[in-house]
């Protein structure tokens, strides 16, 4: 079992700050997620390098007495170099993966390969689009948004389902 955790509520919107930490509510969500992960038997952690994910991982790290491995493979989707307005671009991206002018096939496959190689009971602290990319690939769903994971939600990937 691999656990995907969307980061807690950020202190700033994704168009207002390039790398915000967690809000006060996000910190409470992270503590609650840590309790859930402990109850599920999670034993190790990987985190996106983005501050909101690192802060979401912190309560789990403290409870487990470990340090999460920072892995750019599970970070946010990169904005293409020719995009000036990330917010508008992200909103437009929310259709199907290969319907626009940019291909994200390599990013998605690299992330899936990385996560598939993790040991069981690993938690991956990541992002809305990244989690959707993983679930969409596993389910062979071409949509960017397969579901809407809430802040600090825990999505369980069972190896029997092909991961």
C-alpha cells in the first residue's frame, strides 16, 4: 500500500505566492493526517520539495522519528517555459492531458515509475495535479482531474490494482 497525501491548506493561493507554507488550518489538517497515517501503519515518507508539502509531512515525521526524503519526482507540475501566467495556464490545463500544446507524458510516467518503486507503507506528500496524474495513469483515464482530493486527504494505492 502506498499513501498519497495532498498537502494541507496553504497560507496563500497558488497564484499569489510561488511556494507558500501552510495556513493555521493547514497545520491542523497535517496533524490530523499524521494521526490517520499512523493508524494505517505507514512507516516511511517521501515529500515534494514545495514548502506546503514539507510542512504537511512534519507532524508525521515527528511522530515517527524520521525525516521524509525530499523527491522532486512528486512535486507540482512544472510550468512550461513559454507560459507567463501560471494561474490562467493551470485553469486551462484541467481538461485532458494531451489536448494542449504541451505534453506531460514524460513527467507523468517518471512520477508513476518513481512511486511504483517505493516500498509498501510509504507516504507521499504531494499536490492536487500530481495525485490526479498518478490515479489517472493507473486507471487509464485521460482527464487531468480524475477526482478532487481535499487538503490532507489520504489516497490509498493498493499494489493489487497494478501499481
